[in-house]
DNA sequence: GCTGGCACTCGTATGCGCCGAGTGCCAGGA
DNA sequence: TCCTGGCACTCGGCGCATACGAGTGCCAGC
C-alpha cells in the first residue's frame, strides 16, 4: 500500500498538473507544497508511484503526469466534491428560474453547466418511460389521420401523426381520448403498455383498427432507445486545449455528434448518484483522453435523466463535480415546480 | 471591365484553390486548365485581377488566393448551382422520409446537410408566426394552473404553464378551449393577436383575469425574437481545416453557440431564395473567414424558416448551393405531408 | 498583345548546437 | 531504514544558418 506521503505527492501532482497543464517535476512540487521533504525524496516517491502506474513521464527527463489510474485514485480517495459558494448557487437558481418551458430549461442548463465548468455540457431530456403521464391528446387532422400528443409531468411533449386504416369520427376520437386519459393520466409511462392492452376490445369493430394503430404508435414512442434525447453545448471549451489538442479535439467532436454513443455512456450505470468515468474507462475510443462527470436528476426522489460534462482527463474534478451536482439539484427543483 | 479570359482565370483560380487549399500559381493554372495562353500571360492577368482586388497573395512569391470580392464575383457570375444527382436526391428523400416528428425532421436534416456538404449545418425550426394554427390545447394542472399547448401545421409544438389569478373550472376551461380554437384554428399565427383581442369580454367577470393571462402568455409565445429556435450539427467538419484553423475554429464555434447571432444572420434577408454571404459580408466578426449559404424552406409556397451551412470562404460553392437547395426542397415536401 | 527568359523574393524545410529542466543513482548521515 | 545533497546523464525545445524551390515581375522580341 502507498504511504500517506506518497498519496500526498500524488495529490500534489494532480493538482499542479491540472493547474499548469505541464508535467510537474520534483523540485517544483516541494516548492509549491509543504511536503516537508527534499526533492530527492519526492523523486523516490515518484519512482514508486510510477512503478505502481499512477503517474508517467511523457518522455525521459520530463516531469510526471497522472495516468488514468492516478486520477481514479485521486477522485476516489484524495479529493472531495467542492461545494458551490452561496453566490454561485444563487446565480444558478436565478438563471434557471427564467425558463419558460422544458426546452428552455434544458437549453439553459446546458449553457449554465458549460459556463460553470468551462467544459462541454451534456443534458439528457427527462426520460419518457421514467416520467408520469400528464395528458394524452388526440387531434383529428383529416378523416383518417390523427395526431397523438403526449405530455409528461416534466413538461416534455411528444407528438406523432398516425394514418388510420379507416375514417375515425370526432365522437369516436373524443371517446378514445377520454378513455385513454382516464386509464393513463397520472400513471407512469412505463406502466402504460399494460394499462391500455385491452382497450381496443371495448370499441366497435370498425374503430378497432384505428385504436390499435394509435396505441401501437403510443407504445413505439415509449421504446427506450428512441425516446431519449439530449442537448449539448459549450463545445467552444474544447478549443481551450488547442495547443496540444488539434488532433484530439476531432474524435471528441465526432463522439459528441454521435448522440447514441453519449446516451449509451450516460446510461451505462443505473446509479443516479455521481459517476466519474476517466479516460480509458470510457468505452468509446474517441473519448479516451476525456473524462465524463455525470449525475442523475429528477423532480422527486427518482432520477428521470442524467446530465454532466465532458472534459479532458486533466480537469478540476472537485470543482466540476460540485458544479454538476449543484446544477442537477436545481434542475430537479425547477422540474418539480412546473 | 474584365476581359472574358481574365474571368476564366479567376474561375480557374477559385476552382483550384477550393480543390487544393493551396495558393495557386500561374504555371499550375496553365497546366490544369486549357486557357490556351502561356504562364506569362496568365501572370499579367493575375496582376490585373489583383489590382482590382479579386485575388491576393498571402506573401510575396506565393501563388494567389481569391479574396472575398473574388468569391463574390465567382458566385454571382462565374458559377451556377450544381444540381444533385438522381441517386443523391433519392438518398435525401429516403433519409428524411423516416422522420417521426418535427424534431426528428430537423435533426435528420441537420445530419444530412452536414454529411452532404461536409460542413456545419444550421436548420431553423419553422417559425411560429409564419405558420398556421392547427390546434390550441388547454389542460388543467391544478385549480389555478393551466397548461397551454400550441400545435402548428408544420408539427411544431410549444407549451407553457400559466398561473391563474383565480381558480378556473373545467367547464370554463373547455369553453375557452372551444372558443379559442374556433377563432384561431386554421388561421396564421401572425393574425392570432387580432383574432383573440376581444375574447375576454365574452367571459364572466371572475374568469376574465385567467382568460387574459392565458391570452397574454399565448401572445408572448409568438414574439418574434423568442420563438425562433435552431439546431446545429456537423461541427466536426470544422476540424478539417485544423492545419491553418486552430485559431480560426474558436471564434466560429463561439458564434455558433450564440444562437442569437446566427438567427440574426439568417433573418437578415427576407428573400426566401438562396443567399450566399461571403467572409466579411457577415456582420459577425468571428465569421469573417466563413461563408454562409442559406435558403428558405416551407411546406407550401411560403418559406417558414431557413436552413443552410456555414463553412470556410474557401468552399465548393456550386456543390454546396446545390445540396442546400435540394435539401430545402425535400424538407418542404416532408412538412407538407405531415 | 502574347511569349520565353531571367533575376529576385521569400517562406519552408533541414540540420546543428546549446540550454536547461528533470531524472536516476549513490554515498553519507540521522 | 529512511532521508538528503551531489552529480552525471538524457532529451525535448529553441534559435540560427543554410539550401531549396515555387512563384513573381519585368523586359525584349515576335
């Protein structure tokens, strides 16, 4: 096991490297931190840390930089979450309070997160399946054409157009609308399939086809893979590493445009608590030199989706985690209010 | 005025430069194009073109590159719009046909445009004010809380939550919903303000406050500046110029994140036809070395919004214009169908 | 008005040497 | 056993000088 001092050395290396973005040497370390030992001793510790794989040298005769394993230890054992200051918390609340609808909430959250962390922000829209049905609306667009509108308690709205197998009268439509809502309003979307299963049976034969069509579209809308959306912002922040990143920035942008990839990464863990995935811990190759800090958020106790940031492995983990956690908390509040 | 041959030389310079991304010299020009004259003659022409400001040398003893003015002339007089091939057109249609709702249409359009042009794509959501009301829905969330949902003929859905000054019964709500729809359904959003002006008067005194609150929220939603949204994609393509752009990429990303800036640029001209803004013609400083090709699209004859691409001034204008135009056309069709 | 020839410019690529930060190792001391 | 100062060594970065070559402008001749 690593001695207490060696852990301190590792912590110091991570902090300095994150601050300066340059490999840190033994002499600089002893000068900037009160380790109480000489550079030579620190060198020995560094050699040990390197042996264990926590740090590495970019090339001989350069300082050390933390490895993914080093960051992992730092995040798990050596650093806490830096809480937001009171003014910062107030600013977050003010900024989010002005939102007029869900799109606005998500858009503001993305901007806020990107600004606070100076990194790329990712916010997932509240999952349909984990939300509650507020209302289901059916509109007649044409004799044999119906629009289905789903509204969730989180303010999310989905709509689909359905071509009916047969003309569907206004009274039938009103009937279906009423029965549908009486069954599903206030219930979880996840339970909707069972709740509507036998609904077609109670309709006249000539209407059953249309009712089934409507229901199957409703169920399709709830299929886990399709129903998830997300918004991304703050990609400008990628250019802050332009000096060494002109080649690294590209795969990251590519990964970010592949929303499927991001959704998979975010969804990897069910745990609604804070998750930090460092460098190669991310399955996607393009994100091998980035870390993802994410956390679930939701209107009540349960998380309805995730949000987080993507940044270089060399990031300020305590600060980032603090910002992500604080934002998630306030977004949850906003959603609960609306 | 420039002689015919000099225009040919300019065209050749633009084409070569766009292809090779390197300053083009007189010798290379005569080799790659059948100008029928010697390099020396071309040199004279180039000197004249430079004199007139159509081309410039990055430094002495380098080839020439087109200036913004040169590209302008090229676009206006020397190049047409390159039509898409039949397979390309088919691919566009197939790709867009799979969309399930407006968000999906917009998302697919962005991806498509980015892929076709290999540039950054920007698609504006159909403007509310230029669309037609399909339906207005009112839902009671709590005794004194109402949700307003607007649905347009283009499939766009907006929703707002309204806190009512007084409890508002279900029957009053149904009444308002019915009257509202009978007045505005099928009408243009732009005309809605006049159409609902006197609506509160026809309600009982105790309900008037709520009716006014609903209407004023409705009108706020239609305010031009707030109601416009857009989606951006293909930012990866910016990295294709990474060699000379590590510093230019940043302001562009910044401008792209400022959606307001983009909306202003897109909205600058009312003309629904194709617009090309080259380099410094863009008011925004960060976009001084990019060109924007945009065009209006719409379900019927009238344009409901714009779409386009942002790329380096050194872009394939005929190809880009062709792709933008073709995509706009198909998006219009899709919207008309739904 | 076009062309070939020619001197000139200047940016880029290449090679070389210096500098200095940082290391590993070792012998001596607490 | 652990820490420390000293020392030789490594190696990337930087500055400088040189060579190269693409491309130009100009001019005399056709």
